[in-house]
C-alpha cells in the first residue's frame, strides 16, 4: 500500500500530464472546468494504485492551498495553448454551462475555440 505521508501533491501535479490528470484526450475537448471538489479526483487519476485511502489522500491535498493547486494547473494549460476564462463570462458563451455560486470554478479553454 502507498504511504500517503510520502506523497508530494505539488510534485505529482507538476510531473503528470494534463490528459493523465483529467483522464481525457485534450484533442477531443474544447474546455475543462476545475474546482476544489475535484482536486481529489485529479490527484487520484495521476496515481497508479488500485487502492489508496481517499481520506488520507484528501488530507494531504488539503495541505496544498487552492491558489497553489490552480497556479500549477494554469501553468500546465498555458503550455499547451489553453487559457483561463472567468466562469461568469464563460456562462454567457456556452449555453449548457451554469456558474457555481457556492465554490470557485476555474474554466480552461482551448485558445483556438475561444477565438471563435
């Protein structure tokens, strides 16, 4: 079993590619949303273990500030030519997107799609 105390969440984020973190093909995506509620899923996707104590992992993730977590993702998305769009603006651009009022949601959009 993996020892949670030895995990470095920021290093996992930095060393994993976006497709691994989100379990999607970015070529098939136009946008991706992220908020604190899915931080556990993002990190879990990057770990190659059949079983891990999610409560312990979540505690480890909570030791990383939301700002640090998002900044790492911002940098990774910027490297592939995606941009961050405010969710309120994005709601006006995409019919099926609804702003989350109770939690900050970050929207990453392929720059080519956004330009359209």
